[in-house]
């Protein structure tokens, strides 16, 4: 068993309009009617193929982020494996934790050996017998990475499929992915598409031959692709277009880096190159240029729509979600569990009165950046009041939510912050509620997390408190 079949599978999936299906606890019977007429390969039946090829008890794939999809879990379980729901839940919890760390991992459980791989908003896992050989483990690890690559692309490809079927408006990501694969088809090249956004230049599309880990990343300002996308540099070539000069010393054929222009202004760029320095015929170059011109018009429309949407659901100061945006994210279909963290600056009025409101805004921005750095892509951070923030962690237990809150609390308290040369210590109090641990309804989480937050304030501030019965009693 080797990984090339899964790599080919990931590439082949691009040619299909991928359907979406959530697996049940047990695999459906052979011949069960499909939920959609749309043909698809990922994540089903790829999971079943990998399970059979490796002799595994089970294979899982979890999308932890993706445009419009929310978190989703897929699985293929051996019919002969006598697993309980509690054992399956434990494995999914372990995989959820692996998604936060990223990279590869191995863990021995009572049920067997769990191998996992996580990157870029997706995690895949295989449960092997405890006595699995070293060679089998190595082969499964290679297949996991290939499966992870395909699953990681699926959410954006799903949006692209919806656009092609006329079921959705084209998004920035679907424009980028369509163009990247179009360039690959025309020239046989790996391709990266980037768009200039208010936060910086972001990679919005990668082709099948390209490194999927770049998708969604903000590029360094000195990267050639970023400079061309922002209009700081004209069409050029670069051995390492996604990073700064000299950042990658491996020997690469130079990539062509061309801007996406609207009204003579750059709104994005494409970097593409043929592996091993292969030649590209003049007709192919002209066809790529035409594809770029057509995509620039669609990208302009998608960027404008994204900006209008952001105004409705995002806080203008921090760029985090507002209350409406958070409500929409919490309403997405996803795992039947989650944790909500309520946090509030300690003594924020004193900071404002002493240093001024401009300093207060800077402190809010500082906390917003910490929240964005410390959470997964599937998580939702929101500013819902003056110095009040909420953090939704789908698929997370109450215990894990407390750990995340403590990590953020320590990061805020230990990161130096000053205003115009004057050092000011920052701290915050945190309240955590969990669904279903503390409530049977997500609608109750906010009130419980707020009650726990107030208990943290009464308890001395700069601490994390988990909700428990009685915290909403003001006499406590």
C-alpha cells in the first residue's frame, strides 16, 4: 500500500462536482441510494478504500473550517469492529485536539494505535491494531497526508461546484481555485492565486500540483507574489514567489508572476511554473493570459461582495466578528458539541481614563490579534461590546475550552504592551460554558458564560471560571 493512489485521487476529485455527505456511526450498506446525484470521491469512498487497504478498524476525516460548511466529521468503520459510541467519541475528541496542534501524531488507546495528521483546517486519522508493524505505520502515514490534502481542498471545491451549478454566488475563494486549476490545465503548471485585501495579500487559490498549505495564508509584504498583487511590482519571475528574496534556497525553475488587473490597477496576482522547468508553448501562454483577464473581472465583483458582507458581520475596529456574525457562525451545521468563552478586559475604564480612548482602541486591537493567533480556523472570535469578547469553539469540550481560555489569559498577561512608551499591564477575566456539559441548548451558552465571567470578576479578576449551577445567583 502506497500513497500515489490517494494523491491521484485528490487530483482527480477536481474534475468532479463534489457532493457533501456526513457519515453515520456505521458505514451505509452497499447499494444504499446516494444522497446526491453529484459524483464524488472525497471523503467517500476514499476513507473506505484506505481502511480496507490498511486493515484498519476505522478511518476519520474532519473538516475544521471551510467557506459555508462549518466543521464536519466523516468516517469509515470496519463492520466487524465492536466499537462503542464512547470509544468513537474519544477518538473524535483526540482528533479534534490534533487539529489544534497540526502536524503528525500517534497515540496508543485501548482500542488500538491512532495515527493522525492535521494541517490547514483539516485532520485525518486511522485506527490500526495495536501490533501494527512499523512498515504498515509508515505507509499509512503517507496515505494520511495524501488524504488530508484532498479533504483540505474539498470545502473550497464544494463552493466552486455550487457556483458552477448556478447554486451560489462566486466567492473570492471559488474565483481563486477555479483560476488556479485552469492555469494548471492549460500549462501543466503548479499555480498560486492571491488577492489584495484590507488585511494584506492572501492566497485564495492553489492548483493540484501546488502546496495546499499555502491556501488562505497572508503573504509576507516582501514576497514577490504579494508585491505584484498589491501593485508594488510589475510582472516578473521568481524562484520563490510566496516568500521574500532568499527565503527558499532550494533549486526551482523560475515562476511567472503576473498581476490581475482591473482598470490598470492590481487587485491580485498569479504565480505559476511548470515542474522541472518544462517549456510552455506560445498558444498556452496566450490562453493563460486570457484566463487571467477573465478572472480579474470576476475577482473584482467577488472582492466587492466580500467587503459588503464583512461590513454587516464584522467589528470595524478589530476585524473580528460582531454579534450578528457570531450568531451566524454558531448556527452552522457542525458537531453536536462546543464551548463558548466570554472574556472582558480587567479595569478597562481605568486604562481609558488614564491613557485616553486611542490607547483603549489599541489595547482592543492587541487582544483581537491574540485571539486570532491562538484559535483554529474553525473557531469564531467576536467583539460584542466595548471591551467584551466571545469565542466559539465548535467540537470542543468544556474542559478543552477552559484550557484554551487559560492559554489566552496567560498570553495576554505575559505579552508586553505599552502606549507611546508607557508600559501598561493588561489582563482579562474569562467565563466558559460547554454544550452539552452545562446546557442542552446552544442558546443558553452565552448567559452561562457571562455568569461564569462575572464570577471570575468577583473572584479577583485575571482568572478563568467554568460555569456551574448557582453562578447565576447574584448573592454568591
